[in-house]
């Protein structure tokens, strides 16, 4: 098994601002989700192996139609094409993971602003944060429809981890219940700014090195919009970063800190980042969409072996956010 970080290590500030070494010789597992119910045992073992060894994997034949993914990207592009005078009306409130932000995340790993803007959709925190129908017709309905499909797929994957951990199959579905007002799973639309004319990486990143805070992340990427890299545990010191190809027909997934804790560190939440493109690569806008499966706020998190004290999901997320972001002055 590849070495990884314990939660104690993840709680310490990381210093991964350097470029390190790019590598293409590690295969990111691609797991075929077709005929899921009949192949559940096989798929469960493949997911577990990928999650315990590297913490990253890709899903094929996952059940979300390509036309729905393309439509979601169109909604994202429509939003980010709005003038800042309109997007600025929907700024993310302090302490709330909803709304629009731009170049606002400064990670301890770099000390510089991530070169991106994003729009977070967290259902029960969206009062006053949706563009109007006049500004963006059908945007709310279309993005919420896509969010529902992401939730369904995320729960399918998590049901396999639940079984391996000795929980009931629907354990994580109940812990991520969208019918409850403390639901906090988030759909995040992302636009990384174009970099034409930038000739050096320096310490500027589209997204600095970090782990995710959630249970499971689903990431949708545009073909040709590269830059995502992962650095599994034991390679963090040498900073050997594996490129993850942006393939439109698969969904890239990774384990987050919350599930790592819930599994008593059996499942790996590993560092990843998005580097700037090189001058011989596509340097235009990069779009991606992420869905973060985050347990309901009041859900108690404790692994089957009780390696860590029980903690509420909202308290856990707040701790991880405070450890991983620097306040922008």
C-alpha cells in the first residue's frame, strides 16, 4: 500500500509551493461502473484498492449522460461570462460555502492567490445568491438537476466504501441526506483564468497543493484542459507529481479528509494541485466542475475502529478550512 498522511499530518501546514517533478508513468485506475448492481462485488473491490493505494481514480460508464455533462459546462460558462458587476452581487458570504468568489483562496502551501473564480451551490445556503431569471434564465433549475445526478453517483460509490468499512450499505446516503436542512454537499463551478503571455510558473498556481475536505469529490474536466496533478503520500517529500489527463468520458474522483478520518485512515486523501499551462500548451480559460460529497452538518463522524474522537461534520470542515486557507487581507 502506498504511504499516505494521517489526519494528524494533514492538520499540519504543508509547504508544497515548489514545482517538483512531473510524471506520467503512474496509471490512474479507471473503474467501469456499468451494470452496477450485478457487478457490485467486483466494483467494490476495485474502488477500495484504488482508494487505499492512491486515493484517486476515474469512473467510466458512470450513468451521467455526456449531453448532461456538456449542458452543465454550458451553464458554468454562461455564469462566468456575466460581467463582474452582476457576479459581484452574489459574493460568497464569509463562513458560507455558497456564492461567487474570485482569486480569494490563498493556501499555506503557496502563499499566493489561486488563479481562478468559482461559484458554489450549496442548496440550503443559496438565499440571495442565485442570479435572477432575467440575468441567467433557467440557470438555477438546470444546475440543481445536475447536482442531483452527481449526488446519486456519489452515493453509489460511497455505498461500496460503507460495506467495506462494516457499515450498512445506505449509511453514507443517510449521512448526506439532501432532504435535511443541514445538507452541505456542494456543486462547484470553476473557471481558471487564461494565462496567455505568462512565461514562468514561479509560485503562481491555478490551484495550490491541497487535500479536499469532503468525503468524496467528483470532478468533470474538459478534454484538453490539463494541469491537474496528484502527489501520493510517500512522494510528497520528493514532490513527484503525476499528471491526470483531462478525459471528457470519465469522471475523476478522489477521497477527501472527511472520509479518511471516517475510515480510520484506511482510505487516502492525497495532495493535488492545478499547475499553470506551459507556453506550448493550451493557455486559454480552463473550466471544470466539482461535486463535493460532504456529510450533513449534524452528522457524527467516527470510524469503525474509533481511532479518532467523534466529531460533528460541520466542526470537522471548519477545522480543515482554518488549517488550509490564509485570510485575504
